[in-house]
C-alpha cells in the first residue's frame, strides 16, 4: 500500500514541481488514491474478522466522503499499479474489475467500466504508461496496450495495441506515436 502511494505521490511531485506536503493537502486526486490504496489494502491483507469489519466501515465512509468532495470514485477492488496520476477534479469512475498498469494518467470525466454482452462482457485491462484524455470512456473486456494515448472524448470499445494513439467515437487508431509526451515520471 505505502509503496504504491509513494509512487503516486512522486508522480505528482515530478509533474507539479511542488512539495509533497502541499500536494497531499491540495490535490483531490491524491486524496482519492490514498482512500483507494487503504481500501484495497484492507480487502487484501486484513484477515482478522472484527478488525476487518471495522476498517471496512471506516473505508466505506471515507470512500463516500471522497466521492462527494472530489467527484472521483475508484472501486476498492480495482487493481491499479503504482504511479497513477489524476490530473483534474471530478467525474472519474473506475469499476471494480478494472486492471490498470503503472504510471498511467487520468484526466477529468473519465469512465472505465463494464460493458459488452456475453463473452465480451467485462472491464478493460490497461497497460503501463497509458494516457487517458478528458471525457474518454473505456468499456468492455478490452485490452489497452502499453504506452497508449487515448484522446479527449474518445469512446474505446475495442482492443488497442502498444503505442497506439486513438481518438473519436468510436475510437480509431490514428498513429503509433504513443503516450511518451504525455506520461512523465521520474525514471
């Protein structure tokens, strides 16, 4: 839990060029990530029944407060790699079955959720260093490769290969220049 949150915080420090204390106090994305990391930790590592129930109650209340104050809802079961950066306030929803790699960027009004029918029903699996632009929607049992850039308001319902740049409704690949200019981290 702490390693992943430290990596999240480090992405903010690198991108915002401010002290970690200032960022913890002012960045709603970090508040949501702290709540998610704590909730995920409870469900994965706390096995003492009474303690688990008490912590889950605290986690539930904290989650609701984060939803109300930030407009960000990250399901506690979502598996999110270290170094997630949420650049803006509000309207962000991540479903509980989402798998997301390391050092990804989310913009405002992003939805990553369940979609599809039959065998194609499910949630996205997102690779490392993926940039998801404002208003983008990702649905269904799809796979998003590494170093992908998804443009503003794109609706992604099909797999995207590594280094793809996708835009539009429905999203179409327009190049293979990747997300290198958008996803910045310390390495």
